[in-house]
C-alpha cells in the first residue's frame, strides 16, 4: 500500500484517522446520538470551527476498529482527480479488495460524466460484504460543483453497506431531497455539539486539572455557550497564571473576538523561543520535526513539538505515531495574522524554505503551494512545467489550472512555458478559444526571444505540436499536418504533452469516433494519420500505438484485410510495449470484431478473454472494464443470449442515465440493442432519437450511421417499412462518401434483407453522381448498396502477442541498423541519414548493405516492405 501511496502522491497523514487524545471529555450521550446517526447512509456533522466535530467523530471511529476510512480534505482537493484518489486511497486502507489500484481506477474514469463515474464506483461498492464508513473531514473546503454533483449521484443508488460521514463548518450543499424524504440522512448541528454544564466541569478537570467552583462553571458555560475552543483557550490562560474571574469579565462578543482575546492572554505568557517557533511554523499546513527544523534553523524541534502537544497548545496529531501535526485552524489563523503584523519580512523566506524541503522530499503539491506563497514565480513555473506531463497523464488538470491562475499576468505574458502550459490545459478542457489566445501570446514571446538571439527550438516544437493538436480536434487535417511537420523540424523528439492529450481521448472503444479520430470521417483520417505516422515515428510508442489502432479501425471499416494483417498485430505490440490500455483494449476489441466477421466465434471469445485477463493483470477496475462488459453484451445478443444481456442491463443500471455523453454513448447504444432484441419498440425508438440528436450535435459520423441503422431495424420490427427505408437511406447517404462497409455488414442478415428491399425500390442511375468534395468512391447510392450486398467475409491470421519480430531473422538487426531502417522508411536518402546519425556516407551504405542481407532483399523498397511485414516498422 505504501508504494501505491507514493505513486498517487498521497501523504499517509491525509488518509489516516487522527489519534484521540488521552485527556479528553467523554460525551456518552452525544456519542450514542452519533452512533445512531451513523447507521444511516449519510451523516452530516456541521458547526462552526472549534466545536469538537473532528474529535467527536474520531472518538467514535476508534470504537469501530478498522471499518472506518478517513480523508482530511484541503483546498487542493477541488480537483476531482485528487479528491477521488484520496477517497479511494482511504477506502483501500481498510478494504484492500475493494479498489485494487485507486490511481488506475480514477485515471481511467476521470474524463467521465458524473453519472458514469459514480455508477462505476457503485459497482465496486456493491461488492462489499461488510459495512464500511467513509469520513470526509473539513468538507467545507470543497467548493467545486462537479464533486458535489458526483456525491449526489452516488447517493441516488447508494449501496446498502456504504455509509458516508461529512464533517463541515457549514451545511454541505448537496441536493439530496429523496434521501431526506426516506429518512436516510442524519445531521448533528451546533446545538447538538455544545457542551452541557456537566461537560464543561469535566473538561476543566480532565484536560487542565482545573477545579472551578459551581458559580464559575456556570459563568464559563454561559460565556462560552458550550464552545469547546473557548473553554480550551480559557483553560490555557488560567494555567498560564491568569485569574479566571477577570478573564470571564473581559470575555464578551463573537467567537473571533474571544479567540483573539484569549490567544493574546496565552501568548503573553509563552517563552520567547516558543513564540518564535510558533510564528515560524504557522505558515505550514502540516509539519514534522524535520520540516520545522528546515524552516526555523532550530535543532530541538522534536522537543518543542512534544512540549506543545503535551500542553494541549492547539497542536493536532495527524498520525498514530504523533510525528506529523497541524495547528488548530483558528489558532493558525491568529498566528499568521500576528506573523504578518510583527515580522512580515519573515514570510517569503519561510515559504521558500518550506518549498525547498517539501520538493526535496517528493511532496510536490505542497512544495508548489509554498513556492507560490513565496511569490517566486520563476521557480514556480519551472517546477509546474516539469510536473505537468505527469499530472496531465493522471488527470489533474484542475490542480494545474489552479496553480497557473495564481501567477501574475506579467509572468503569464513574459514566460512562454507558463503560457504554453496554460494553452495545453485550456485545449484539454475543450476551451479552444482560450487556448488560441494563449498560443498567440506564446508565439509573440518566442519571436521576441528569436530577435534577442535566445531562440528555444524545443518550445517552438511544443508550440507547433499544440497547434497541430488543435487542428486535429478542429477537423482541419491540412493544418494539423503542417504544424506537425514544423514540430518535427524544431523538436523531433517526444512531446509528452501531446501524449497526454491522446490519452484523454482513449476511454472509448472505437477511437475512430473521437475528435482525434476525426469523428469517423474516414478519408480525411486516412490522409492525416498516414502522414502523421511518418512524422511522429520518434515521438514515443504511445503516439505510434494510437496511430496503429486508428488506422486498424479505419481499414476494418473498409474491409481491407491486407492492411489489417499489419495494423492489428502492430497495435497490440505497441500497446504491450507502452503498457497503454487505451491502445490494448481497443486493439483486442478490434481483433474480436474481425474474428466475429469470419465466423470464428470461439476465437472471438478468446480475444475477449485476453482483454479481460489484461485488465485483471493490471488490477484495473475502470472505464475499460465497463466498456468490455458492454461489448460482451453485444456479442451475447448476436448469439441470442438475451438472458446475459438482460443481466447486464440490471447490473449496470445503464437505463438510469439521464444525459448522453461521449463516455456513455457506447453503453447506451448497447442498451438500445438489448431493447430492440426485447421488442421494446417505444423505449428503443425514444432512446435512439436521443442518441441520434447527440451524434448530430457532436458530428460523430460513425455513431450517426450506426444509430440510423438501428432505427431502421426498429421501424422494420414495428412494421413501419417506409420509416425503416427512409432511415436506411439516410444512413447510406452518410456512409457512401466515406466508404463505410462494416457498420452495415456487422448488423447481419436482418439489415441485409432490408438492404435488398431498398435495392429493389431504387434502380441504379448511371448519370447520377454522388456529391462530395473529393473523388467519389461510388457514383450513387444504388451502386453503393450493390457493393455492400456483394461483400464477402475474409480470413485474418491470429496476431501473436508480444512476439519479437527479430527472433525469426537469422541475424538480428543492430540498434544502428534499426535507426537506419526507420529513416529509410521515412524517405530520407543516404546522405540525409548520414547527417541525421552524424556518421559518414560510407558508414550508412554499410548499414544498408547489412540490412539488405539480413532481410534477404535487393533494394530499399523491398527492405521497407519486408520490415513492415515482419513488424519491424
């Protein structure tokens, strides 16, 4: 588990229940009330700061042994990825079998809408065999509406054994009316948490060994109104020698005034070294002795911390070993105000020292927080830029966006790295207009750097990469190719930002339908990806893998067996080498579709089993598991296994989706297929109408054609033949310019019968021509339909997993020979290869001679063809 926490960048203190102090007030009546409340699915404990909310719940949790997971929230958790990583990391602490790998789970579904995400989580929570409680402490720190929305969805169908406890300074803004109606929500408010007169006396005796008389106790209770922190401060002041009667006469007004007044009384009596220690460490959100030593320069920090904790000086232990601490929030606020008033010159230096220590010890998020507080924006940008590719890969876009928003406009305008990263984040959030503005700023800065002789080729390369990426998203293939060519000239290496962008589009089973897959416009896609594969061949295995699976899906749609014999094995090989599920799962599904087309059912299920095993091996209970279950459901329907399909509908509750998103479209189309098999004509036509509107609004051509075919089949089932033929006509009209074949053929004999009916009612007109911007593939719809009906199944050999292509060569190619072969395949001449490899022309000729001999070919053309056949390219 510790290694998992390190990968998640998750401090153990964040998901550890705070220990209970030995000296405390035991409140049996309130504890019983809390225990009764916690039997409900949702319990909310909300009151202003200082009422003992956390201590109360921690005391109750201690009595529950290991079944309580705990998360201490902070402002950084307003990133959905970080929030759910913390939640699932905490749950994994108490139930290792629930979520095997929280990081993989959240990464895989981070792009999903609230419904899809929470349904995925509910599927896992439903497996609980015993009750589990999740405590979210300081929930008032969460202000992101998406997180509130996800929790609301989670409680629409909350599993019976899952219980959530929210601790907050204010009432959590959750819309949970149904739960209230069903009395499944319990609340503890300020009136429940106020100490009674008896508890005030117990507090004074147990915590401070202070025995006020009856009248004094009544006045303490009256003045503090049972406010725990007020009593705590009062007790500390009395222990420091202040007279109780005078203190009570002086204490009046709001909690803020009482806190400031009593803190002043406590502060006055502290030794100078303790005052200095408190002021210097109050800038820290949490700390241990080593961190305190790094920023104070004191060598006895363990002693200081032990003393403060023993004296109940508002120091809260964060782990059972009592090595990590934080100050009580109210006390920290007062200390920070005092620091700003008395030693403002210390603040920047303290934050800078904290940032250095935290970064050195791998606590990167906390380090960024402090370097930003130190206003050291140059270092902040450097650190953020270095961390960005990994954070984008993990889905922490909100965190990056939050950091960049804290930079001044001067930094964003003068630092190209800051502006470039901001542009990437906007682009990945589909805020393309804002991304374009940032890119215009990047270009200005880079041109100015060129004029000053400070040109940065790497940044120019990243600039053009992002321009190319936006052009791909915007379906402008020519501009995409232009900018990617420029990127390759400036920076022929690997763009990690581009890789992050691709992975964010890898949650769908058919990559062809994504924005990067040109939304199913096949002819444009072929030109784009064929060019990009040559341009980006040195840009990382992942980029090449996505290119291979995209072209594989394209040639499957075109029924091109020759190309498929190369691209499916290539996609699988690159997927295994890059360990990228976004390549591997779609590649296995594509292979299964091919096997199904051939009628090799047993081998098709073997390919699906391989994908399932792949997910089990990766311990990935994620979006891909959901996709795979929906894909299997489609195969069950093809085999007339309606019971299996109906069970999937019941288990996934996919019918409860209220919105259609790219992340749940595949499941909803699968649901439509189930309803079609059940002859639920009203339901299926309503759902297909919604799906068609979504596909039209997002211009997903492949989805439009598939949904129109299903509508045609639904109308045919309802004996509405004119409507069936009209929908089929529209599907054919959309599919003909791009050469769609398999989308029609995979629907099987029922659609083929409808195609035959359509053909009989539409005679071929040799003079009619298709209207398209490019050379038409078919002259008209009747000829297109005739071609579809004339298609035959084909045979495809089984791709081999993880095969080493060089193993079959008599003598393997050397690393230099492989580089030479790659450059030959990209079209470079020998002289250009020599310049690129920084070797002589004679050396390159020697490499090519060896390559020809080992591949048993006579020239470059044969060498490239043979290498591709063997999977070397």
